[in-house]
């Protein structure tokens, strides 16, 4: 598919570039400047504060941990007290129960 540029109506003009059937928006210009910052994962710092009592390969890599538990309708260990975390019940329901009991 040939590349095509389309000007979109906006205060800051953008281009829509279609490449191989994919739509990609490119910023034409920015009057205030544009900077992208990639977040640095602080694995060593995170491992020091990780509350997981299970030997987990995701320890310290919080984004992977959150994604893993969210897919299972759970919260990571760092949301629980040490006592509650040791039960390995990280379900949303268990968390809500503990909050209701004032334990978290």
C-alpha cells in the first residue's frame, strides 16, 4: 500500500500516515516543544521493598507483577500486610474484606 499523508483539522496540525494498512499519527510541529521520557525500572530498589514471600521471578519488576496479578483478578503482595500476604490469597475480594475489617 502506498504511503499517504492527510492533514487533520486541529489547532496543532497532525499528519496521518498510512503505512502497510496501519494508521500512524505524526506530530507536524509543537510550539511548546515535545520531549519523551522513558521510565527507568528501578529493579534493585523495588526488590528491597518487595513484599512477596513467594520466590517470584517478577520480584522488583512491578509492571510485570501488576499485569500478572490483574489478569488473575488479584493484587500484588505489596497491597497486603505481611500476615495477609503469607496466606497467598491475593484476590480482590480478600483485599476488600481486609479493608472492611480495618486490617489494611
